[in-house]
């Protein structure tokens, strides 16, 4: 499990438990409690082992069994990853606004199980995939349309499952926790739940990247996919067994609906003349604002959105109780300003596309490792798909060391609680991603030279530095990004910060698939028979591809610097949380504060 996913889920948990709705069941006092948590945690843990255990070696399955090129295989996996992230936003929206978390998790667990079963069927029945290659004739059949669609539907069902289970599971568990009159006791219970939850997920991820990958390498695809299918069945079974014990919280209106209303209202009122609207509140009450807030005029930036909160006619636009007669044509000033704050962070948000596109290059190192000496002892070699463990290990150790050792030292010299600002941490992450890609290119250049010119396989441990750098880059940038969003967006948008980050990783997946497809086509044109990203690492030039990603990453870093300069000093131009209790995010743990928002 990546650390950025942990931060996302922690923030969503805190936000959703703060805004917990009334349960639907009148006898809910006899439901919920600690007895429900094993069902929920086992559901999530088995889902993680099953889904994460499939991912590392799936590129090998697509290339060896479906005869896809590496570019096609990586593109399919990138789109699959992006779909899972996009659907996670949809799953969160669906659970919060319409059907509730229980039904969404139930749907996701069922979909994941069916998807993995379909993938297992492709390994079990030869008719489900192309025939093996005829090595004597050097001929490989391509997958038929039916075979491709069956594979695609399998991945699609798993995306639906991940998009439904992952954004809802931890919050659904928080719904079950007993709420006492003592806030400190509630916080203690929540923290205990959190610790057990993430300890379980961490162990699940380690099992997925070791045991499941090892089974696939040594027992074949039939057993290698059957085990995740069985685990996903147990995941769904455990969740449904706890049905009668769960507290099921009602769905509520989503903040995304408010954003849509602002945009639609501004569009419908686009012909209004802003020059006729005063820039300060007066007795005419031109701007519509919530009665429980102080009267305020909208800001001058993104002024076209101000048309969404202008009262044209008090009689026609407002009901007797003061609420809008047409909610999709009149919004409050606070709704407009909330939407503006989201738009303002979009440029900095877009700088995250490139880093997570480079950090998600997991398929190519697997192919590299297959050609390298992976033996630790005479009788044991590291599975090619297990090298991601070095990323997770580095990330985990660094986060603990940074939090307990580095931050106090930096805080002492900078006078800032978090040591350095969120934007600086994001920038460090971007630089580390550049270095990681450059190191990956150097290592691949050395590997290829030894393999092609000297017919010698170097140790796969040469890959460890790039995986460690990737872990450091993710730790800095992921935490910095979410902290930045959380500080610069109003408190009511804390959950949007999570969704915003998830959406960025989704776009990164699409960008990764597009770039590798373009590189494959461009570098294979002319007299070149093999592209840089050939299925055979010795015939291709993965080193050139890594250095190309390094070049793009460097450009992205300077783009980030420009975006930060244009954004201005964080928290000094606009106090987006001036009316809310600000919060500090220190490695994902939220602590209440009364300070005005600041990047530092």
C-alpha cells in the first residue's frame, strides 16, 4: 500500500467522522461497536492481498500469454490504474450522496471477486486467450476481439471493485465506532482503530508482493490467480457476514453538487453586468449569502463566477424563508468563494501528473529484473515483481525518521511546526523523481551493456537505488500535496482534497499510457525494427526511455516553480480558512489549530 493512499484515507476518515450523519436504524444503539471491525478489516485486508498480488506480474501475463508488446501492455495497465482512481472518486460520491457506504462496499466486493474469477478463467481455459507462439515459425497469434473484451471486462470489474471498496472501507469502519460523551475517549478509540487498520493493510501489502508473486512465479498462472480469487471470495463473505451488526449511515448532499450549481448559475447569469453590482455589502443586499455567516462580498479574482451569487430580483429569486427559489440559478457567496479556491490550486495540482506518471513505471523494472541475477542465495532468488518492497520499506522508514527526527530539528531552526513548507516538500519530491529516473537510466545502460556486449547478467540489486529514491519522492510529494490542498482549501473541502489528489493520480495513469505509446511508435519508425520499449530489454533501449522521462520531469519541476511563483505566498493573499478552524497535517495526522492558513 502506498503512503499517499494512507494519507488520503486518513484525511477522508477524519472529515467523514466529523460530519457523521444519523444512522438509519432506530435500534442502532445495539449495532456497531468493536464487534463489527473484524468483518470490515478482514474485507479490506483480503481485497488488498488479492488485488495488489495480481498487479506486479500482470505485465508478464499480458506479454507472454496474450502476446502484447510492452507498450500495449503498459498502456492497458495504465488505463486500468487510471480507471480505478477515477472510479474511486465516483464510489465516494455515490456512497456520500445516494446509496451509503455499505451498499457501495458490497457492490465493490462482488465486482472485484467476479473480475478476479474472470482473470483466473483466462488462465484455466485455453480458449480464453491466444494460442501459444509457434517458436519454429516465429509466429504469435493476436488475441481475438472476444478474448480481448473478456480480459478487458475482467480488469473493468476489478476497477469498479477497487473504486467502491477503497474510498469507503475505512470511513465505514469509523461509522461503527461507539461515540461517547468524552471527546478524548472518542479520539483514543479512533486512533486505536486506525492503528489496527493500517497495521493490517501494511501486512497485507507485504504478503501480496511476496507470497502471491512467489506463487505466480513458481506455481504458474492457474494457481497464481486462483489464490487471489479465493481471497477475494473470503473478503466478500466476511463483509456480508457482518451485515446484521453494521450501523448504516444515511447519504447526504455532496460538495461536488455545490460546485456544479455555482458553474451552472454563473453560466445562466452570464449576461448580467457585474459593473452594476457593488463590491461591498450594502442595504440593497445584491449578493446572496448564508444567514449564519457574516455578510461578505465575493473576491475580485475569477469575477465571472460572481454572477452566480447576484440577486436579480428579491421577490422572484428568494422564497419567503430566504432560501433560493431556484438553487441552480442562485448560490451563496461562500459557495462561490469555495469553488474559486479549488480553481486556484489547479495549476499546482497539475504538476503532480508527471511525478506520479514516472513513479508508476512499475512494469519496465519487472522486465529488467527478469534478465538480471536475482539470486540472494544458491537456492533462492527474489521474484521480479517483489522489488517494489524496497520502495515501501524506504518510504515507511523515512516517514518515521522524518517525523521523529528531522521535523523537530527543522522546526527549531525555521520556527515552523512542520519544519518546511508544503510547497518545498512537493518540490523536493519532484527533484527526487528526476534523480530516480536518471539513476534508472544509468542502471539500465550498465545492465544492457553487460548483457549485450559481455553476455553477463549483473545483480538485480542494482535496481534497489531507484526503488528507494521512488519511495523518498513519493513520501515528500504525496504528503506535501495533500497538506497543501488541506491548508489552501476551506475546511468544508477537506474530503475534496483527497478526491483532488486521487483525480491527479488517475490523470497520471492516462498520461503514462499515452507517453509510452507515442515513444513506441516514434522510435520504431523508419529503419528501426525495435522501439526503445521493445518487449526484449536487450533489443530495446529502456535507458533512453528513462532519460526521456528525466527530461520531462526536469521541465515539470520548472513548471512547478513557475506555478508556485504565480500562486504567491500561501495564506498571505487569501485566508481561505479564516472562518474555519485551521488544521495542520503532519505526516497525515490531523491536529486542530487556530492559526490562519499557511503553507508552512
